[in-house]
């Protein structure tokens, strides 16, 4: 049987990307495990550490002079393995980001095309805020009247006292 072919990087399990970075993966039990992407071809050390973990023979390693798993892990720390679930979650997040970016683009176009709608919406919410402020002031006036009036209809333990005072704080004065 012929020896296994090495990739464009000159190492097993390493592929050189066009960006100049090196992609590391190992196949085990019918699965392809992505180890990581590195800036140097020394990513082969990460491949060797994974090969040791999978109890591969030394002839399948890039550096057969490494004597143990501990030595391989010392030279290349344990990688963060990427599985199918990680890929699925990443695709889902990327789709959500693409949808949000598309929504923002459509909102920019809509604002440019219909500036009157923006003005009407702003005016509506300004009126709504003014109405809420007016209602709070009105409730506060009632509470102050009941508090100052000796003939109040409210009892001392009436829960309306707490509601009125907490709802009518002077945050808008």
C-alpha cells in the first residue's frame, strides 16, 4: 500500500488556504473533526496531538519523534473540536444576522422613500408620552388633594395610596 499523500502544506491533516492560513482536521470513525485554523504550518502539531488521542500509529503522524500524548499536548494544546451541532448553530446565527442586516437595509430604503411616515410616527409617540405625563400629573393632584383634605374618603390603609404615590413620582417634573 502506498504511503498516504500529504496536502499542499506538506503535512498530514493540514490544508493551506488562499489567505495563507492553515486549516487542520482529522478523520476518525467516519467523522471529520475540525481542529482549528492556524497562521503557521506548525498546525501539524495539533494534528499529531489529535492523532495521539485517537491512538493512531506513528507512521500517521507528522512528527514521529514525539514520544507521548503529554509531549504532543505540550507542543500543541488541546484544540476546540467543532462538531455538526456547532456548525448548525453557526449557520443559524449567520442566517439571523443576514435577516437583520436585510431588515435594516429595507428600513433605510423605507425611511428615504416615506419621510412623512417617520414624522407621523414620531408625532404619535410624542403625543402618547404627553398623554401619559398628563395622566400621571392628574393622579398626583388627586393624591395630594386626598392627602391634604381632612375629610378624605380614603382610609389610612387604602392600597390606592401606594399605587398613586409610586405611579406619580416626579420623574417628569
